[in-house]
């Protein structure tokens, strides 16, 4: 049962800078129809992303592979949890076809966490990357992977497929892990990012944090420092928004100016590129973040 303070915080009024437009436009409708036609999942709708209007209206989306049911039950996430069905063998091709139909120059692929699979779904990531390479050879690829339960062999399967960016979100500060994502491990996630950075120097590594969950300024600094120590090069910082009353509550709303201050501090630490703001999510403006890193293909 939620504490009294959590119930009060969950009723806080959202500030004006978190207002977003309603879905509209031909490109939005076209992408919505394409996703339904090809029976594919996106973070945009499954995770209730506040940027769905902007991204879909611009013809971009973040694709979810390995189905739509997650084996974990993190308190910040809106994605359905439970016992998933076996992966759909046709899913990688459908995602690649969607990338082709949309004419994407930079595709972002993520997944639900599949602790029920021996490799955590790594082979599916590799296959999806391969299918996109064949259909859209000019497209750069970013994968946002789970922690694979600390299995370095699974990570190597993904690295061998050579995406341009491999991302894994720390999500929050280590103190809050037991309350927010109890099946995850902060050190394990850092290790994955370090293995990725050392495994292939041509692949950029990326991570993201949600703010407003009760973390302190000192803790944010510690996490950013830890990320730089393991070679993480790209960073996103965004406002946490609770998906519903049964999820972890918003503890505070962070002012846009504070996000910009954190961005400057992160860049000074050595991150190649940082995207920070109330509505920023890990894949928000991913192509621009990749291009701004200086690693974009020409």
C-alpha cells in the first residue's frame, strides 16, 4: 500500500512545460496504420510516451521486439508484465520492413525484458539488425537492450551484429533500485555498458536517467560520474512521469532550467552529446543525438 506522502505526491499538478499536443497530421495517421498493419509494437504507445505526437508526426518511432509482455515488474514502467509467449520468428522482418517503408535514416530498436529466454533475446536483436541492414543499408541502428541478467555472452551476440549505438538505461540512482526496479542491479548495468564500450570501439554507448523520483543532486552526479568511468558517451536526462496510480509516484517536477544546467555539467564531464529536458526520453531525437556525436555516417 502506498504511503501518505506517495499519495499526496501522485496528486501533484503537472506544470505547464509538460503539456503536449494531441496526435494529429497525415504522417501520424500513416505511421499508426503501418504499425497496426504489420503487427509491430512501439515504445511510443506501449510505454505511453509523452512525445508520441511529435515523433509519429515526424515519421519516427522506437520499435519493441520480443513481444509486448515483460517478465519484470518495474514500478516506473507502463508496459504489461506477465508470462510472455515464445518470440514471433517473423517479427524481425516486419520491423525491418517498417523501417524501410518509413524511410528511416536512424532506427531505434528496444525490447521487453525476457528473463525467460536463455540469451535474454540477444539473438533476436542481432537478427533484427541484420534484416534492417539488408533492406535499408543506409540506415544507422541503435539498440536499447535489457541487462541480459549480466550475461556477457548475450551482449556479445548483439555487439557482433555491429549496431552504431548500444544503449542501456540505468533509469535511476542505486539507492532507489530496490523500490523502483527490484529485479535489476545497478552494478550489473554499469558492467554491461563497460563491456559494450570495450567490446567494439566503433560502437557508441548510451544511457538514460529519469529524474523526479526522489534522487538528490549528489546522487545524480555520482551516476553520471560512474557512467563516464565505464566509457558511456551519450546521455539522456528526462522527467519521470508516473504511468498510473499503481506505479511509483512523481516526487518532484524538475524545472527546464535545471535540466539545462545538468546538461552543461554532463558535457563538462566528457559526454560526447547530452539530451536533457522534461519531455526527453531515452530514444527522443535519437538520430540528432547520434549525429551530434560526430560519429554519423556520411
